[in-house]
């Protein structure tokens, strides 16, 4: 039986789980019957938890509206009330999976118009928010470059790299994971840092403090008028209540102003993630993911100068959304031949499972999709993920480039390797 046949079989089973009117909540029955006006009246008065209530048959009101093809009701639930779309019925299917037709499924897909997370093309300067080229000490053999180009390249080259420097970055990341990986080490680390840095890390030292900090950000940047406000608050409270990181990963995927604020408050996500790495191990990504990027020709030349050099690395500066589905990134990458910008498809290769690349899409029934947008096949890259530039293909006529990046894996014993590098340098003096 094919995957499509299995889904259709489950949908038929879901239909058999219908029950009489007296057993269903008024909202569920209205969604099933297609009563748009009554649904709108109910969702404006019900508590958020009641709107997301699972009925005796295991389905939600959104399941009913989606299964029976009521487009206007699905739009109200998703876009006006921001209901929990990830809940699964007793057949382990989401409302997206039981959708009656493509028109319904389209309502579950993130809009491709405007700024998006799989291709930052609104402002070329945003590139540095995501990726920094750290170049080697090697000098370019071309001495005929003009001053403007050299100035631009220096802008994008933050520091000088060598083997020790790269190993140092890997070691710092490994030490950070160790210090935050166990409750005892985490407690000592936060107490020490707060003492030395005047409580700078106090908003992140436990689930309750992270909750309070994030709820403040939600009130400030999302506000109560936003259709996703209740969902965002519920996910944060669930994180603190369950002490599980999965709700925060879902919060990251929501289409809210909080996503853009994340670039300035990344510690609010990164530190809890590191503290819960053990729970995320099955989601460590291995394979290939994709992202779109727009840049000027000078910026592309910086990547070209780093191509094929192991002494040059690319570093993610903040959270970076990628997709394991190339078409997702390409669909968001609006190629305009009239633009002066070069549109680049970034291809991230992970030969081995990487704990800084988290697979948000479904792995199995035990590890379901953590993104609110199931079709995106998202792989989330964490800050300080390192890559080498393998190669670049450039089409000048189309203003299009393809850049292959390969993950720089950490040494199995990074601290020991770093000490070894230092000792070797001392011997060579």
C-alpha cells in the first residue's frame, strides 16, 4: 500500500468516527455542518483551550472543518483565531493531512509574499545576520582589484582564521554544551555567569524565567490583537509546564513578529535548546538542506574567494531556517533578472548527524512535525554552525548562483584536539 493510499484509508476511518450531535460540542458540530456564522460567533466567545478541545472521537473542530471541506471555517480557525493546527486525531493525523482538497491544504501553507524565513531578500545587508565569511590569511593573487571591492570584502570578513582559530570555535561550542548539558553543571554555570555579569543570564537560567521573558516579548512584539497571540502564549506556558523544548521550537515557526525579534534575542531560544539537547538527539539532521539568499556581486566574490579553502569558514550568526526540500527554498527565492542583486541558492551538506541542525519535520509517529507548516520540511540551523565552501556555480546573465557548503564537524574530543594544536604551535616556535 502506497503512502497516498494509507492516508486515504485513515481519512475513511476518520469519517467512520463521526458521532451523533448530542456527543459533539457545539463548535465541532458547527464546523462539521459548515455553519460559518455560528462558528464565528462561538470562536469569539470561547476560551482558546475550548476551541482546541479534542472531542470523544479524538478530533478537533479544525479536523472536522478540514475533513468536510469547509474553506471559510478553516480560514477563520487558522487565520483569525490561530488554533493549534498540529494536534493529531486517534489515527495520528493532523487537520492538514485529512484536508478534503487542495484549496483547504493551501490555507495551511505559509504565504510566499513578503519577508520569509527561507530566503532573506528584503535587504541585502540582512546577509550578515545569517552568515559570516571568516577568511584565511592567504592573500588574493589578483592585485588589480579596486579599493571599493577591497573595502566591501573587508566589511564581510570579520576575522582571520587558521587551524587553531577554527578548532577554538568548535571547542567553545563543545564546552558550552557541556556546561549546560546537565542540571548540576547548568546550575553552577548560570550562578557563576550571573555573578560575573550582573545577572545578565538570569532570564534564561530555568524554564520559569525563560517563560516570563518570552511572555514579555510576546506582549511587546506580538500583542493581543494578533491572531497567533493565544497560541504563542500557550506554547510558552506548555514549555515551562512540561519542561520540554518542543513547544519553543514550534513557537519559532509561527508567522509572528516574534520571529524577527529572535535575531536580537537569540539567547532566549539557544540556551534552552542547549539545555535540552538530550531530548533532541533523534532530530539531529544528516543530509542536505537548502536556503535562498540575496547578495551583491561583491559579497558573492567573498564566497568565491573562500571556495575550496579549508582555512576559510562560513559561520551562522543566528537561527537560520533551511528546508530539506529544494523546491521550498526555490519557491521563496524570487529571481528577478532586472534586479542588481544576485539570488543564490545555498546548499548545506551534513555528511554526519549534526546537533546544530535540528529536523523539525516529522520523523515518525513518536517524533511528529514540530513546525506549524508541515509542508516546509524545515531544518533549523543554530548559531555558530560552521561550513566550508565546496564550490560555486554562477550564472551572470540570470543573476543566479548556487553555493555548496559542507558542515565542519567537531572533533570527537575537541578540547583535547585544541590543546594538541596549541602544543604543536609552541614546539614550532
